[in-house]
């Protein structure tokens, strides 16, 4: 398994987070993404961080695996923080170097945006880490079921999203395999002028696209061979049910939201 990217990967387990109804996880993550932008005090950020870290620990997914999977994201987080240091000119001057001036507002704003970005990536990643693609498909289809009344292709949309998430790790593995094969043939992706490195990417992209289209064709043929004709008249082996743990999580999350808005500075 390629651990350089955790989005789209599923880690089997029997934790409380794994056993939650996928609709519960999608709903909570949706509102978490919404309320994280309302945090504007140290306490409110602390509440969201505790909730995210508790969810990660409760999922029993190896912390080392999650942190290693977040490696590509650290660059964006650090870049966001540095960008606010140079751009934001609010607050008191705390450091002056030649033409560069760093203000307290830039530090605070950079930290706030960086923490938000980290929490969003961490919490949204838990969905695919603890939920199988089939469960995600069933949950999305069930939540969007009312749209069937206006002839919206709910099942096809849910299936498309599920397949997309499922093939992210596969494409990453294929990219890693092709890049190593090209490097063994003398192709250099990391050194030299930008123009040369851009040309070196072509031998990587061409076989990657060919492989992706081939997998898509094989998947389509397999679905047709199994008699797939859309979601009409289909039944499910496992029906989604809201259990006691789901209700408890809803209550806990509502409590977190209440504390967040209570401690928020207006």
C-alpha cells in the first residue's frame, strides 16, 4: 500500500468509528467543515482539535500511518503560514528584516488558517480510512434519495464518487511504479532546468493515462458482465441503520458545536 497519500485508502478495523453508520460520518464531517471556519479563539480551536484528535485515536488507525500520509500536505500548510507572514500587515510589528516586516496579525492569521487546513484534511481523511467504498456509495445514495423524484441520477452519481475514491490509491501506486521504471531507464524527474523536467514528465503521463483508460474499460466490461443496469430495482445485502452509537455521536457533536459558539468571540 502506498502510504504517501491517505485519501481514498481504507484501513479495516472494528473500532467505534468503523462501526458508525456512514451517513452519520458524512453528516458530521459536512458540518465540521462548515463550523471550522467559525472558530476564532484559542479555546474554540482547541475544542475542534480535541474532537479531531479524539476521533483519530478512537478510529484505531495507526497514528504513524496517518501522519505519514499527511506528508504531502505539510508543504501546503507551511506555505500558507509563510504567505500570511508576508501578506498580512495587521497588529504590532514583531520583526523587521531589510524590506520585510512581520506583524503579529500575520502570525495569528497564518496559524489560524494552517490549523483549519490541517483539521479539515485530518477529519475528512477519516471518512475513507474507516468506511468502505460500498458503504460510502450506499450512504450518498440514501441521503440523496429525495432527488430521485426529479429524475436525478442519484445512484450513478454515488457510484461515480465511490469509484473515484477507490481508484485514487490505485493511480498513486501506478504512478509510483511507472516513475521508478522510467528512472531505471535514465529519465530524471527531479534535476535540471524546468523545461527538461517538464519534458521528462511526458513518459510518465502517457503510460499512466493508458493504464487508467484500460482499467476503466475493464471495470465497465466487468459491470456489464455482471448485469449492471443502474440503480433501478436493485436491492442491498446490508441495510443502513442508525444505532445507539450514532445517536450518541450526534449528541456529542451537537455539544461540541454549542461550546464552540459559546466560546467564539463575536
